[in-house]
């Protein structure tokens, strides 16, 4: 079964689909993933949400069913079907806005119908979008809305159809959801962490996924050494051998980082002290899980940039900006093992 999940739609700040949270007992257990997609001027041509709770609607949805519905829309209308999505990572089946309770909506079946809408919307938010897949059936209108189906069951409805013309196609999906109180949103926000010690932008042409998948077959843990000099190393130490993989000439990111006059060129430091460094110990399977997006979303294309943020003895974060950057982003939070000063040398 999938892990627990929440999803939220917010009108005030122009963002919708905030997600993240706990996982089921898989390789990614303990990882949190949060995504925010821009509604106004982003993924929707039109966006409207109305709620008595300050225009906030929080609900729980099964990611597996949402993925099936979206792929069905793309394939049914002549599109490519797409990959696994930004927040997927192969470890969670539910979109969340924080915590880790098991989904109560995932046990309900996915309702597909070619019939017109059968119920009224209860505090529903609505949005519309268009795209032109590689087919002669264009253009396409896709509408997402909250409504009640099958005797009052709250659902996220996805309706897609081509404009009138030859070969018109209609696709309708109703994904069961569980409406939650808007006040619960505060319990499902991204974790508060310290300022990173090291931030490095990952390279386009050297994905970490392939290396990490090989290392995880050799050791349950991987050490990550990062430096604001633009250096990153993945290593493991075993009884029989030690392996180190180096990634030089990376771009250090100095914004929102712990102050170090020797690091930032704007500080004009003397340069005598070495740049900031950080060493983290993470579970190799968890690190592999948060890199699965590199198999379906190419860095430099679907993902505009990816920054690895290292917080000593606290957290490893992977922040990925979608392309174009106005669409939104997703961020992984990976727990780390405590290291003493001797272990960091």
C-alpha cells in the first residue's frame, strides 16, 4: 500500500499542489518530498478556488491513481504519456503536504466515466489548461476540479476533450479524495532546518543516480563529502575496499547559506582559511530513492536546475527547479546519521 498523503490548493499566494510526507516501508522510508506548482501564470490558463476557510482546501489523494489518470489523459488524446513525475522518486504513492499517515482514500477505486458531470462541487477549486501533443487531434482542453460523484463521494475530477472537429476524443476521470480541515495544513509543511553548510548545483551531464545505484549494492551507507570550492565526492568504506567517486568543478550556491567570509566572493575574505566543507552519512537506498527522477526527467530540460544542500548532522536536501522556473519546484528531505568530529576526518 502507499504512504499517507495530503494535497492543498491555495489561492492567496498563487500556489497549489503543495505536497510531501511519509512513505510506506520501501527504500525511501523516512524521506519527505514537497512540491509547489504555480497556478496563476504557471500550469493553468485559468484558476479559481473558493473556500470558507480563507480559500484553502486540503485533501488527501493517492498518487498512484493520480498518475494513472494523467497518463490516461495524455495517451487517450495522443500524447506521450510522460514519466513518473517530479515528486515521485519511486518511494511514495500519495501526494502530501507534510506528515506520514496512511491514505484513507487509496482504498477507494478509481472511477472513470464518459458520462457528463454527475454531481455538484463542494467548495471546489477549478482550473483549465491546454496542450498540443504530437497528434492531429489538437488543441486539447484539460479541466481539473473538485466535485462529488457516486452519491456524494468527494473526487478530484480530470476532464479532457479536444475542440469540436474531426476525431474528437473525451476522457473523464474521478479520483476519490479525503477532505481534511484547513487548520491541519500547518502540520504538513516542510520541516524547519538550519542553514546549509554546503550548497552545490548538480551537473547536467553527470547524473548521480547511476553511481549511487551501483554503490548501494555494495554498502548500506554512503558518505557524501561536499566543499564550497565546487567539489563533491561519494564514498563508501568497506572491510575489503574503499570506493570514491569525485565530481569536481561544480557551481557553489552562496545564497541562503551559513556565513563564511572565506567562501563568498562578495565578502572579500583573505582566502587563508579553506572553504566550508561538510560530510554526511546517508542510507544508500534512501539516497537512490530521491534520485529516481533523473531516470525520467532530464536535468537541463524538464528540470532546470538541481541543488544539493548539506546540513551537518541534520539533513540532506535536494532542491529541483522545474523548467521553466515559473512552473514550480520539488524538494527532497533525506535524514542523515550522526557523525562525530573524528568520523568526519
